[in-house]
C-alpha cells in the first residue's frame, strides 16, 4: 500500500473519531478548524441544518493584509479573533470546538485561545 494513502487514511480516522462525539446544534454550533501548511481556516457550522453560519480564513482580504504569512500562530490568533467577532455580530456566543484531525497544540490552540479571549464560550 502506498505510504501517502496510509497517512490519508489515518487522518480520516482521527477526524471521524473526534467528530463522532461533537455535533453542532442551533443553540450551540460547531467551531471547526482546518489547517494546511500555508493557511488556517475556521467555520461555525449548524449541523442540524447542515449550514455554515460564519467563516474566517487566512485567505480573507482583511486578515491577509494584517498578517505576513497565513501558516503561523499570529495568523491563527487573527482568525480566532475574527471568527469570534463575526459570531458575536451574528448572535452566536456559545460553540463546541472541533479540532478535526489536528492536535490541540500550536496554531489550533492559538486560534481557540484567541476566540475565547474575544468572547466565544466553549
């Protein structure tokens, strides 16, 4: 079996293992985080209707101008702050955090801490 296929399969297993326990509702939607080497993305999703309510990424024009590189902790903190501000503007204050297949460490933890500091509860 190809090595890259094995790694992809392991990532998918981790993602499903985490998401098996997390379900976003209308009262408490899911804050999903996805990261690549160059960028980081966050979405607030209502799983009961299958709709993305709020999103922010390091590719957004305002954030891209504010940070030099989208794949570091500074960019993750900017995304966390932006998604929390957009959520509060939309009336969302409580979320459940979905780290996906990524460890709660580094950029993922920086995004979560910045979102908490900006007013999201989870």
